[in-house]
C-alpha cells in the first residue's frame, strides 16, 4: 500500500516468479475492491512484469498481478493498494432565498475534486454549526439517507422550519486527508441565504426522519456516536431506544446486548440532542440495533440504527503444503481453513471456480466433480482428471486487509516410487554418487529423496548396527510431490562408517511399489603422529623428553592416528640401543615402541616417528619431533619441606587467618618423581592420630619437573569453614619406589587478618621513621645556624640551649686588646707534610680573634678549629681555598 501524488510516475513490479517454467506471463489488473476473480469487475492495465504510468485520478485502486506459467497454472500475488492524491477545490458562489416556515431547505456542497475523500465542514457566518445553539434546525447530513422526498445527499446542509434568524452566509469547507495535502482547507461552496418576502403555509407538520448515521465501523474498546436527523413542525423531539425498545437517558441503568441482561451504569451511552454516544464498544455490540424515535405534535417516526464493528485482518488457521500430486480418478480434498473471516473468493488458475466446470467455448468440462463447503472453506474434487491440474487459490479480504493461500494440484499418470541419494557436499564431507567421504568429527545431514505418483507415503533410512542410536534423528519432509528423508549425523566417528539403506514406497491401484538405495559412508582422517610414552613408577615423560631410571626397563613410543589406519616408521640415532616393535590398537591407531630392557650401556637415545595414510588416492604424511630418551640415577625423596604461602606467612610462617584459604606447599627432590600424601591432626586434641584429607574440604595440585615435585594443598573455602580448633599439625609424605620421607609443619589459626597481625610491625617502623625525621630536622637546623654566621645565643632561636650546651657565661665578657696577627701563610712544604689549622681570615663572614678566646663566646670558630686537614698533596690545599 502506498500513496502517490497526481502527475508523478507510478511504478509497481510483480516481484514473484514461477519456478520450473521458462515462459511466464504477467498481467496487472485494477479493481475498486481489494480482490475479484470476476473478469468483468477488473480492468487489465498491463501485460508486463513491471507496470509504469504517470498517475492520475483513474489510477487509484487495488492492483493484482496474475502470474501464469506455460502449463496454464496461474496465481495472484498479494494485492497492492495505490492511492493517487489530489486536492483541487474551486469555490462556487450562490444566492438562495427561502420562505419563512419552509419545512426543509437543502444546501448542497458542490462537486469536490479531491482524493482521498476530504472532510466536509459546514459553517454559518464563519461558526461551525455544531457550536450553534438549537442546532437541531441546522443539520449536516451524514451516514445514510432514509427519506428521498427532499433530494437529500450525504454532506448536504438541511435547514428545518426556516425563520428570519437563519438568514446568513453558509460555507461548505473541505479539509484534505491523506499524505500530501493533509490539513489543507478550502471552501467549495458559499451560500448567501436571504428571507423571501412571502411565507410558506405549513400544510404538513408531521415528523419524518431524513437520515441516520451509525458512525462508521468502530473498534473494540473505542466509542462511537450515532446521529439522527428529522424534520417536522414544530421541530420534533428525539428519543433513543435500546435493543429492547426502552427509552435511554444518560442517567439510566439499562441492559447491554449479549451480556445476559447485566445492567451497566453511565458507562455505556451518553444522550445528546440528536446524538447518542455508545462507549467502550465490545465484541457483543456487533450488529446491535438501536432506534432513533422523533415525534412532533401529530406524528412519530422511528428508524433503527445498527452498530457495525471494524474488521480484523482475515487469518487462516492452518498452513497447507503448496503442492499435491495425484493420479487420475483420485479424490482431492483442499481444506483452506479460516479463523478470522471476510469475503472469500476461491479461484482456479486466476479465474472463478465456475470456469473449472466449463471449457473455453462454454461447453461442460470433464475435470471432476467439485463440492464446495463454503462454511468450513473446504473444496473437494472427486474423480479428478488430468485437465484439472492447476492452482486453487483462496483469497479472503475485508476492509482491514487480505490474506491468500493456494495449493497447486498436479494430476499425472501413475509412477512407481523411486529414490535417489541427494546429500550435498560440504567443507567436511565429499559426496561422489552414493558414496560419502567424511572427516572425523564432522556434522552433516545424510539425505535421500523419494519420488513417484502418487507421492510416496513414507521414507526410511536403515543404519549400520554400530550406529543404531542415530536412527531416531531421521527427519521426514513431504514437499512438492517428494518425500525427503534427512538423517542428522553429529560428530562423526569411525563407528559411523558403513552402508546406509534408504527406502520409500507408494501404492498404485492397491499395489505397494518400493524403491531403495544404498549409501556408503567412509570416515576419513589425515594421519597425525604424537608422543605416546607414559609415566610409570620408574619413568617421567615431559614433552618430547623421556627420563628413565638407571637399571630399570623403559618403554618409549609414539602413536599415529588416522582413517584409514596409517602405517608408522621410526628413524633412530643408535639402532643397537633398545628393541623396536609395532602395535595396532584400533581401526585408526598404530603405535611404534622402543623397549630398553637393559640400559647398562645405553645412557641416552633419540628417534623420530613418521606415519602416512592414503585418502581418496592422496598420500598424507606426518612426523613427530625427535624424542630423546635418557636415564637418571635413582633417588629417594629428600629435601622435603612444607611452606606456608598464605597471606600471614610473611609475618609468621606458622600463622593462618580464619578468613583466608589455607595454602601449604610441599616439595621434594627425587627420581622418579614423588607422589604426595597429606595428613593433619589437631594439636590440642587428646587424639594424636593423623587423619587423611577429606576431598570435600581439601584439594591438592601436583607439578612435576625432572628430579623435583611439589604439591599445593588448599582448603575449599576459608579456614574457618573447615577447622574449629586453633593449633594443627600437617604432615606431608613424599614417596617413590625407592622410599618415602615425611615432614610436619605446625600451623596456628588466628582470627586476625593480615593487616591486624602486621600492625605492631608497622607501628615500630613508624616510630623509627618519626625519630629519624626529628634527628634530620635537628641536623639541618644546626647546619643552617652555622652557615648563616650567627654567633649569639639570642640569634639561635629556640635551639640556643642545645647549641650552647644550656649555659650562659658566668662573667661578662671583657674586651681585650687584639694581638697582632701574622697573616703570612704557611709554606707549601709545611702544608704538604704536616697537619695545621687554617684560620681562613679572608672569609667575608669571619673576623680574626685571639685563639685563646673561649669557644663559647665565638661558637662559629669551632668550625675553624675542626678544619684540621691532613693533606699530602696540593690538590687538597687548592680544594680548601
């Protein structure tokens, strides 16, 4: 469904096609209803697959594409509704004179050139007539006209019992609907109404209903307004009657149709002046009949109004197979089945069923006896003939939509059943005739197809005895005259290889005709070679390394796998070391093994294994990397120890928190590698026996390296979930064929977390850091005082007591005469060999003083006193100055 504006190009394509016919004809039909099989009610628009035209008003409607094959079979595709929109309104003006008391005066809206149908609005002097008081004398005719004496049509305006106050300008406005012009409004007709000088004598004052309107088709749950228009003198009064003939008012309780006379209050109707609004429409309201009653002084008129519910889209209650194959003389039953109905039209090859009974020249046609059950929508054809082959199509439509279903009936001569293998090749399987070559692990569907006329009634696939379990995965499909068997095979193994037999049958004149085909499944796999040596009490295998125990026998091997079963060979570095043998394990495995029974003179050996097999004429080869064999001196478990690797172990290796998982690691050195046994006991318990670990509470993981093995024991859950005590001992026993060694570790369970246990440590570190910070501050302060040149106690601030040894001079300082100082520098030779005091008299912040002065009076000179330099070179002297 689509809308197009007038003047634009309309192009629709018949997208469907007919499979199996080279010559196909297409015909595009146009009708005013959603569908019709009657040729006189449809117009042939095109014989092309695509219909293209410049759209105009005559191109609106329902388009149907009829596809016809070269055999004469024909079927309609889904209908396409096309709406060509236009809105071309030209205003007409008219003067109209009406006599007083004229019973009925009619104002008509001029011809409206618009599509889709626009909405009509009548106005008096610019005011909508629905907004005018006493509107019973001004009526917009809608719905159905029931009195034709006054030439009234839908969308006319009726003026009843004309009086002077009705003189005015009346306009018929139209409002566009649709897509392109929606909401656009224009005036189609304008009346200038005046009162005539004369007046009409009322000769007939009886009341008459002019039109009724049921409001259109309502949807479930919505509301709808019923209207009734009548004339009479004086202006008649209106009553609305329910389905039982009782007068309704908005405040009444009343019975509702189809609900066992249950009475509702104020939710059902609302009575207006000339209207009745029915609320909350229900399915039971369908075809409910109400009545509009009008009366004047001398007469009464009653007209029924029937509710109409909106259609729902038709729906079939079953889906039919598209094709039916039969032999002449058979009875064909076609059950279309309908759940939601509408107008039903059954056609044969695109024409009405009437053509089924007649030839093209109108003479009777012997195609069979046709019986149509139009209640249950079942078509039966008895004694059907070959010329009855064709497409029987059932199309059901209403205002809500259309559905279609068809069955192709083909009448052919009897054909005994036959079956063919129809499995398709994929990336995992190759199909050659009736042979399937599949790789191991593939998933595919084995398929065979049975044919015949009548269509075979069953198909089976017999499987080899070893695969009987997959027989239940057979899926059967009856499609277009064929019976198809699909056997779903999942993850193919060599057990699936063998012969599968597919059989089908039909019946011809009571005789069973059977056909079978044998399908051979070969399971194939390219050869792969792998290490096959195993750990034993005296042997450790790690990758391509095999370690044996000196003085004990060892077997090293590799395995070739493939389908067909591969052959395997070996290349060795020392053919004198060990004995080679070949072992066949299964249909797809071959093993080559080197046995070292006496390794006294054979410390190391190495060899390479290769395998090959042939698949569909192609040779495939695979080799494993070189395997190295070496022998190690035997060693009983030693250096056995248990480590606590929990969160608290860094603080105390014996501590475990209730809130964490116990994790103990036991390790041992030995060859061959050790096996571990864990036991534990409660140290506080009176029973001093070790007990085995409960597998529901503990788990252990073992890792092996050459000469070293470890086992990690952990609780399943937290320690608090497993243990109820505080002190436990755990015993780990490492054992190999040469002996065993046990160790015990004590564990204390604490309620503290890792953070709590470490708190004291953290506190001690914090105190040390704090004291160190204070010392650093003090040293920096002293350095600042000395470097700044301060020498008085008052200059030293709060640190004066410490720097000055917390004392003041007991006697005031006495000025002394400054002795003469010799500024002569010591000789370089003396500086090079002796210790001396350097006064640094040239320093800008120092003044010379008597060396005998107290250092307490000149604390800065302590710095000078300390500058006693031991020097043996000029570089020291130069650095000093």
